[in-house]
C-alpha cells in the first residue's frame, strides 16, 4: 500500500470523527432536532465506518502480503458485510429523519391553520364592532 492511500484513509477517519463529535455536540447543546435514538444510531454508524477504514488499512497494508487467498476473501467479505450494515442503518436513519420532517411540517400546517382561524375570528369581531357604529351614524 502506498502512502497516498494511507493518508486518504487517515483523512477520512479524521473527517468521520469530527462529524460524529459535531453531531454529539449539537445534540447536547440542544441545537439538533434528532432524537437520542438517532444520535446513538449515528454514533454507531460512525464507529462502524471507522472500523471499515481501519480494516481496509490493515487489509491493504498487512493482510495482502501474507494471507492465503481464502483468508483474504473471508476478510474482505466481512468488511463488505459491515458496509452493508452501515447502509441499512443509514436507511433507517433516513426514515426517521423523514418521519420527523413530516411531523414538523404537519405541526407547521396546523399552526398556520390555527393562526388563519384566529385572524378570521379577529376580523369578524372587528367588523361586528364597526357595524353598530355605522348603524348609529346612519340613524343620525
């Protein structure tokens, strides 16, 4: 394995660590709309991605030099299975994000409908107040 590949794997690992730390920081500061369950899911996914990067480094640097072909095949299949698990977890997270987004949109529409009704009620009340004044002016 060359140094460029090692540097890229290391840079990817740093990016993943920073992304997970930012997500955790946002959650505990109350600036995130995700649930605790989603946070745990994202931290687990970050850990699994770091595991994939570490295993890739190990496989490229050490395993390919001395392992039997069957051992190497099983190793890379295990890495692939971990990657598939990450994809499944990411899809589960996406479903949760969409459900949260749907609930927020429904709440926004409900607030808008309530506000619209309140404006209509206030307008109707104001017109009812103005009506007696206009009737008394017309009588004069």
